[in-house]
C-alpha cells in the first residue's frame, strides 16, 4: 500500500466527480415524492461497487427501500470486514437557507476547508463517507493489495430509522457473517487531530398530540373559558426540565451510567475551545444540565428536545382562534444501558399523567434505538488508530458521540461482532442542516486511510 497517496492524487478529480454525480440524485427517504430517486441511488451504488471490482453485487428488496449488498471473497480462511453505510439523505428544508441548491453540488472554499468543500445534501451524511469505502476498495483491487474478504451493506432508510434493516440482518446472519464492522457515519475532532468514536447515544423519538375542543374556536367568545391545547402543550413541555435542566420524567435516570472522575478526565483531554464553539454557533453562552461541561452534556448525558411544534393558525396576518389540537415531535437521546422501549413507555406514562382533564393526550412512538460503546483495547480499534496515526501523523483520540446510529447495537446483538466508527466529517459540516458540506481534504484522506485499516486489522488478527 505504499502508493496509496499517489493513487489518490492521480484519481482525485475522478473521485470528486463521481461523488458529485451521486449527490445530484435527491434520495430523500422521508418523502415519498422522492421514491424514484431513492431507488435510482441504490442502482447507482450497485454500479459503483461493480465498477470498483466487487465480485458479487445485488439489490436486496425489503418492505421499504432496498439494501445494496456486495461481497468480495478472496480466501474463506481470512478475516472478513463488513462495511455499512447508507445512501438516503435528510430532507433539504428549509431550502431558502441554502447558499446553493442542495442537489446541485458545488465546491467552495471555507475557513476550515481552504482547499474546498463539496456543498450538497448528503455530502457528509452519508454519501461522501460511504463512497470513500467504495474508492478505497477500488484502490485495493486495482493494486492487488486487498488483504482480506469484504462485504458491503448499504441501506436506504437510515434517515427514517432503518425500518427494514433489522429484519434483513436477522434473516441474513450467515450472508452478513464478519469479523468486524466498519462504518464511516461519524466525525472527528479536526483535520489536524483525528478521533475514533467509541460511544453512541440511543434514541427514543415520539410525536405528541393534545386535543381540546372538537373544533377551532373564536378566541374572543371562548378564550379564558376553554383549554387552549397550544398553551397546555407549551406548559407540559416546559415542565419536562427542572431549573437545573434535569429531565423530570420519573425513572428516566435509573439506568444512566455515571462515568468515573478518571474517565471524565480522559475525555477532557480532547482539544476543545468553548469560545470557538460559541462563535461557530453565534450564541452568547452554552446551556445544559448543571454539573456537566459541554462535551459531557452532548455525549455521556441523556437529553430531551422538542424537534418541532405546531398548531393553530401560522399563515400571514391574523386569525383569532383557539386551536382544537396542538402537536410536537420530541426526541430523547439516551446513553448506554437506557433501553429505548422502556424510556418511551416512561415518557408516555408521565406525559399523559401531567395533562389537565380539560384536554386529551396521545403519544405516538416513531422510532428509536439502543446506545453503544466499543472497547478501545479491541483489535479493530487498535487497527483504526494505527491507520489514522500513519496518515495524519498523530494518534487518534477516543471520543463518545452525541449522535445515534441505532443499528450498531443491533449488529452486535445479531452478528456478534464489534463495530469500528471511522468518521472523517467535522462538526462544522452542517449535516441535517442547510449548506451541508464535506471537505475535499476529508474525502480524499478517508480514501487514503481506510485501506490501512484493512492492512493492520489482518496483521493484528494473526
């Protein structure tokens, strides 16, 4: 693998152009209007694996969007790496906040990415990071240096909770058998300091509905005499946190893992500037649970956030009504040991209990997943660290992420193998937001680093 840097530089423009073509397809899994485009993206991913030299590639139908599966077996006695990624993307809304159309990729220089970043929905999450693996595999095939077997499982429903993946994994354990799972759907500290995500938070996502009168009412004739669902919902939501920003749901913290002082001190070694953090977000101060610093609040502590709230009249001008209904979408990020089914049940019971008799409440669970922690003494972690150290010149730092990839816990349960999260994105890449982007440096550095993981994983597995 001595010529990996040369190969990447020689093929740089092609690698970028191929990714740009993939990013042009609006594979929004949450909106059925894009169904044709999601399917077209699956076909494009299949073709990219075939063109890279994968022996066997197929489209596996599910009850939802298909899974692209590929395998390249060179010796049954060698280890097998299973690469997971997703080809679906978040909705681009609000469109008006994009500085360029979300599905018309452009390369623009930024302060963090002076060599340029690709701006498009899905650039970092996860088409760009998934495609690094396709190109890294291409390099190993073209240069006859693939040291082990490889399988690919690229799904199209990650952004809507991986609805069909669980069934697929349960029904295809032999097909997916592996020694380690490799995922690039996370980030790293900076372009100078790589990191490896060792922990992920779980997720419980619900929608709540508060109903008052049987129709919208005139706010003058009925105001003050009938419960206003929007007012009630606002009060109920506000009561879910106390003055210390501690979540008030009974039993919510019963299984929360309290990290030792030594573990918290190890986490604190990661470079972090609170002033740069506030500046990047254009905020005057941070906010969160008392007793924890920012990097603990967004990684090792559970949270509850309102993701959307609506009801009544929101159009132009005035319409004086008391709405019949009010709604909110609420997500709870959970830490390892918190079971998302149990937390959803606790939330439902509590939310219904705090509603006044003047309204009725319905809680509808949408999706969720368990948290995950991977040990840093595993061969997979050590191989990833050696790969990062070689390409970046410094060792990676283990970090816990605030995000959720629910299927990682499922993989360990069903496939009995550990997952290594080799992310190359940055916090500033605006995933799930307008102007999502992925640095050209990061994209190419990922292609350069991934083959080294294979090399060291095989060497250390002997």
